[in-house]
C-alpha cells in the first residue's frame, strides 16, 4: 500500500523529496474533494497524511469519511508553511504513522 500526502505546497514538496506521492491543495474544500476522490478511486492508498492548516475547517467531514472507510488511514500532520514554535521531525511522524523504520 502507498502513502499519499495531501496538503500545502511546502509540505507536499518536502514529502515528495522523500519519495512519497503528494497532492498540493490550496484550500480546505480542495483538500476534502481530493480525500473523497482518493477514498473512492484509489485502492492502492493505505495511508493519507493531511496537513493541519487545511483540516481544521473540514475535520467533521474527515471524521465521517474515517467512520465509513477504515482504509486508507488518515493522519493529520503539521504543515511546513505555518510558523510554529516547535520543530517537527517529519521522518519520525511518518515512521510512527506507518509503524516502520524509514
């Protein structure tokens, strides 16, 4: 199964450089549309990582999709675009989400 990252440009590019499939979105609606399309059409995707900067507005919709579809697993990750006080180790986040070493 593959992993897909759906999120802002900077985060998607960072994960693309690590070899992951990515989809760049610029709004919450666009993210939700992409999630719905992926869940319906892509049986090869086992994990979707969603950036938190767009998920906030559509969290209820994402949770409804999660309830109906156990796969792909959807995990919310911090965005690279938004300035935060903490630094995130994206490699560790992916490792934790996948349960494997990368």
